C-alpha cells in the first residue's frame, strides 16, 4: 500500500515524501548538541595531543580537524547514506533530526538525490576512516602523513565541488528560504572548502621540500 503524502517544509513543495514526519527537535537544540559534542571532541584531542611533546601546535590542530571531520563523515553522513527513509522517523532520534533540519537548506537529502547519495557514500565509507588514520599518522609521525592528508583534502574538495556543481546544474532551487540557503547550503559546507585548501597547500609544500633532500645529497656527493 502506497504511503500517504503529507505536507513538508522543503522546496520544491511537490517533492514526494510519503509518510513524512516533521522534526521533533528545535533548530537551537540540534545546533547546540552538535556544537557541544564537537567542542568536547576537539578539546579531548587537543589535551591528548599535548602529552606528545614533539608535536607542534599546527600538528595538534590538524589532529583536532581530522578527528572532527572523520567522525562527522562516518557518523552523520554515514547515517544519511544508510537511512534512506530518515524523514519517516517518528522518534526524536538525533541523527534523523539533523537531516530533517538540514534538508531545509538542501532538499536533495530528503529526496535522495543520486549525486548527493553517491558523494556522501564515498565520503562516509572512504574519507571518514582515512581521516582517523590521519590522526594516528600525525601523532606517530608516519612518513606517509603528508601524502595521506593531501589525498584526503583533495577528495574533500572534489566532493564539495561535485556537491555544488550538481546543484547548479539542477537549478539550485532546493532551499526553503535564503536564510537556510546561506546558513546550511553555503555556511555549513564552507569549512570543507577553506580548511582542505589550506591543508593541501601545506602538505604540497612539505612533500616538495622532502623530495628535494635526496637530490641535494646526491649533488654534494658528486
């Protein structure tokens, strides 16, 4: 039996979401839980990384970023990928509430747009664990640390580019209002443009500098 069609707060208004259940948590509650949990995580990683005296402040900040973004990919985005009917959730389960709220800024999530699901799926399954590996690599000063961070950052930039470009190609009309558009669609994703760009530049410089060392040594020997 086909589910009943109920009104929803998303755009376009004719988006088919059978048995839609409105969110139970307020926007302030959702943001507060996300903000506090993120702050606790970052504070914990910062404190633990401080016990390793050979790590610079930049390395410690990078560990905080990779832990934060890795768990975001795996938990938040992972839930979205593997919960196609989150909009039907009748309890106030937090992860479902997050996506009901975020869909006001991009209804492609509620509508299970193929491009969004593909990008988020790869991000959750591949980039999420890789981010946690980066935390370990930095903490233990592995030789592959910069290469790994560079690769993940490029992946994040690529995913974000696909996310925005596909929206533009499809009309860029998926937000319930301009407030949601700039706060969620633009603002919530800005960190995954700015920070990966800065990390990519830093890692590229370090990789290039490291590759010059053997050349200089061979030149001296000759």
